[in-house]
């Protein structure tokens, strides 16, 4: 059966000391009141080696927010999948809308990143989703289908290690949220695309997270939808109380 997951994406926030403090606080809070879903925190690269030893890996998984599309070499400033894995991290966010928009990551680049992540035993949290103009033109289904090409080149076995995250880009940091009905509609469409490619069983076992301004106040309603298996959380992941409020939506 697919897992319910709440993953936090810290983005470019928190210095090292602040990040360690937040990880410790989350670990204490979730040890005292165990979550009813998988919890993952995806931190900036500099935090990974410090955060992985201080959280209980049975309660909190740790991931990076990106990795390079090259194995190693003269790529100044890049961080490889092998380096991420060497910190003890288990996950990596790939294809986030901000990476696609600001750093021009293409289907081809992301295909390489996904392969390298899997080769280093990292589970990709693979993001897909449309911008406002695409949603207004009713092209969201085509957009997610095109973006899925980066993971649809995988074998069924490898695809089974991927977590999908649907981001309505128009709802990130804008205060707008897709209605639970809108979220369910596109999540169900994404699951149908997985079924068409890999079969119904693989589709049923694929976790699809919602990633658009999810908060403690709307998480329960979103997560109640049959094809919404949790959330990829941005701003609300930076405060332990808010993040816990979203995690508690599964109780």
C-alpha cells in the first residue's frame, strides 16, 4: 500500500545553527507524539551531515533539496547524489518548480538527476505542476504529462522508489490554494498516467503529495481526498508547531 507522507522543504532558509535547532525540536515533538504518517525534512546541503545524526530515522527521514546531474568532476559549486547519500540522507527533491523556473532545469537534466539519485539509493521526491497561465489555458494535464517524462523512462521497479509531488505553481507562496476538488482531480489524472505507463498496481502504490500552500488549517480537507497522499510543505515546515499541525491531519 502507498504511504501517507508529509515532507518539509526548507528551501534557502535557516542557517546551520537554526536548522539544527529546528530538527531537534521536531524530533522531540514527534518522539513525544508519534506521527501517523511518514515525515521527511529536506534541508539545505550544509545542514545534512549535522541533521541526520540528531533525528530518529524511524520517525524523521532526511533529504536534500536538489543534487547535480553529473557523477563528479570539475563542476564548481555543485553537489553530487553520492555526496548527499554520504551524509546519511535518504531522499532528494528533484524538479521543484523553482529549479525549473530559475535554473532552467529541463526534462533531460532531470532524467539524469533521477537516475543518479536512484543509483545512490536516494528516493526522489519528484515535482510536477503548472504555472498560472497554463492552468488558465486548461493545459495542466498536458504539462504534468510532459514533465513526467523524466521518471517515465525508468523501469517499473525503479519508478516504485519515486514519490511524486504535484505543485500548482500558482498556489505557492501566493496564499492561493487549489481547492481539495482541484487537487483531487489532477492527482487522480496523474495516477491514471502512472497506471497507463506501469499498470494499476504500481499506480495504486505511488504516493502523490500536494505542494501548494498547505497549512494546518486546510491539510485535513486536502489529505482526505482519495488520491492526495500527503503534502510537500514549504513555509509551514519552518515552524515546528505549524509542521506538526499538518502532520496531525493524518490522525
